[in-house]
């Protein structure tokens, strides 16, 4: 394929278009009858089991998707990523989050330099620092141990660490080492978030970690100033050195803000914000809470998937298959959304994290060469843990819109069951739903079946389920730090695969800039109006009216 042409120009693309007609002739009910097909659509790796037999795809479809991947030079693009080439071309950067979890003796280059020693230098510094805090050899200004941590950050500097923290909270090993400690996240610039974070918090036992790749993000900097003022008000200006540390790529701004550069933990421009949970962004707050060994286990889980993704042929490669199936669902079958449905309460923050990873990465309208796409790319992600979601939005998934679903199940629960005499445990109950839902979606229920059940004729249309609704099931052996790392890396790489095939740049995010600059114009107006009583001007009539009303009502 010529480098500037869209992937939709290829024969392989056209071939897949024809596949849609074939697939539309079959129902998942029939596809599921073919046990050879079902067996061929199971993959096992490092304790994980992926079953994608409930996708609206035949073996032929998968082969054609692999051919599309080849036409898109997927393997070459993966190699270019691992080789540190500047595949984020609009920002002229490498994309090397895999280096963040590489073993100490690995070699990964960016701009001719092996970055792994730098990664480990920061990891070693984190380990040393967090051990000091956790052991009490580093204390606060009044001599008290710092048992509470508030991590300030937003977007990628928040969602990943929040997901991992929430997932680890009920893991027995992690919970044991977190005993007596608290980790909170302050993300929103909304004063409500500040108030909620400060409730019950004692400045003398609190360490604030300011997390910002750029150290310029308006919300984070305002929250950082707020927390700094809170510390100074309680403990005096000298306390900042003991109570505030930072994670950033912009160490000059960290120092300018008033945080001792010795207490700053760096990372690099080749780590995208939404891919930064394995850098100091996540590793520092999580190590403060759970200890470095637990977090190292998480990094190892992610590294296991990194190796698998790099070295496994496309047709046996979990992130590759998942990415290709998403391309198939979004672009060829025309399903714009995807539901992420973990059957584990510990994964309640997984979907919010993947929303950013996926939607900020692949929510693009032009190819990497700037050509408007002639097809839909990107997908709308949402989700909730099962079974809660079943009592919320599953109605739409079963009888309304078709939304491909990712069911994520765990074999061994993080927690023991409470009612020990019950043969079918709470976890079995949860997992019964995990196993049942995909079949309900795939098979549905026909009018004939309902007639046999003597359902009243007027209710038959309401009780009919069309079925033929795709899903996939991912079964994890347990949910410890290692498995959480695996899960993270699978989804990160899946998103990259989608972007590589769609031919877009999954690693920039220009779409967030316009709103930011308009907000800055509004901020200036509010400042002028409040300080000098200047009237609102330079906006359209709607915004002028709204702003004037806001100023009038809020100045009482
Ligand atoms: O506004 C979007 C964004 O740039 C994300 O990509 C990023 O994760 C987030 O803001 C926070 O940025 P920073 O870490 O630089 O504060």
C-alpha cells in the first residue's frame, strides 16, 4: 500500500466489505453450532483465556482480517514502536510505554539511547523514597509519619493510577501492605473534589504528590496551589519540602512551583499521558500505598503481555486479534460502541480508564498523513462491573442497539465467600452471570420458543430477543497485581492495533486543545469583569448571555 493511501483503498479492505454480506446471512446461533470454529476461536496465554467465538465472524473472516493487518503493515508498525521510531509523527516522538516495564537488563532505544537504565534509575529512586515514607524514616514537618497520600492529577495522570489502586484495594497481598495507609486522588478542579479530598485529612500526616506530565495543566496546577496553601496554612512554608513531591517530565516547572527537584520523579516525552500508569505517574502513588514489590509485580504482568504482543504471530496474538475484531465491529459491521463489562467490583475503574486510552487515542478523523478518513474509526467505550450493569443498561444491549461486549471474568475471587455453607458461592453466583450473558446475547429467544412456553401472543414481540449480538469473554485466573498489569497491557496494545490498522496516529490528542483555549478566553473575561467590571464581549450572543447571567448571579 502506498504510504499516503487510506487502508480502505486496498483489495483486502474490499474483500472484507464482501465478508459483511456473507456474515449478514448467518446468525451467531448457527455459528456457535460449529464446535471446530468455537475451538479455533479460543486462545490461552500466561494463565489467560480469550474466547472470541461469539463474534460475528467466521474463520474466513479472521483470515481476511489478518490479511488486512498485513496490508496495513501492522507487524512493521509494532516493530517501529518497539524500536523507538517517532511513530507519533505530529508530536515527533517515540511511543515507548513498553520500556516502562521492561526488565532491568533489556535494551530499548529512543533517539539512539537505551532508555531502560533511565527507567530503572527512576524506579530505584521511587523504591528508596517510598520505603522511607512507609517505614517512617521520612516524616512530616511535625515529626509525624506520612500515612496519607493525595495524588493530584487529571486524565492520564489520574485514571490509570485510580484504576490500579481500586483493583488492588481488595487483593489480600496488596491490602496487607497498605494497612494503616490511605491514597486519595484529586482530579477535578471543582471545589467539591477538593472538599471531598480534604474531609478528615490531617495536613501533618499527608504527603501531596503533584502528577502532571507537562506541569502546565490548568486544573492540576490550581489544585496543586490549593493543596500547597492548605499545607502552608497548617504547617508553615518550610513544610512544603517535606509534604509535597512531584511527578513530571518538566522538572524546571516543578522547581519553579516550589517543590524540591530532589523530590521530583521524572519521566519522558516518549510516554503518552494515557499510557503513563507504568511510569512514576502510577508507580509512585501506588508504591506509597502498597509498597514497591506489589507494584513491581504489576509491571511484570504488563511486561508479559508486551513480550507476547511483540513476538507472537498475528493470528495467535491476543491484543492483535482483539484490535482487529474491534476494527471489524466498528468499521465493517457499523457498531460504534463497545461495552467493557468486568465481572469484578475491583475493576470498577477499568472502563473509565480505557475510555481515555481508547477514545483519546483513536478518536480521530484524519489519517496519520492528514487525509480525511472515508470510514468510521474510534469507538465509544463505556462499562460497569457485572452484575450491576445488568440492572442498568443491559436492557438496551439485549433488545435495543447492538453493542459488542467485552466480558471479563475472574476464576478465583480476591475475597473469600462470606456464607461458607452455600455450595454455590457468591463468586459462583457472579460468574453464573458472566457465563450466561454472552449466550443470551448470541442466541436470543425466538417467537417460536415463546409460543412453546405459552406466552400470551400480545407479549411475544416484547419478549423476543433477536440475538446475534457479538461479545467476547476474557477469563483471568485471579486478580492480583500481575493480572492487573496483564489486563492493562492487553487493552493498551489493542488500541494501538486498531489505530495502526485504521492508519491514524493513536498517540496525539489535538482534539483537547480547542476547548482548553476557549476556556482560557472565558477565564480572562471573568477576571476582567470581576476586577474592573468590564462587560462581556467577544463572544457569540448565546455565550455572552450565559456568561453575563453567571457573573450577575454569582457576584451576590
Ligand atoms: O487534556 C488532555 C491531556 O493532555 C491528557 O492527554 C493528559 O493525560 C492530561 O491532559 C493531563 O496532562 P498532564 O499530565 O500534562 O497534566
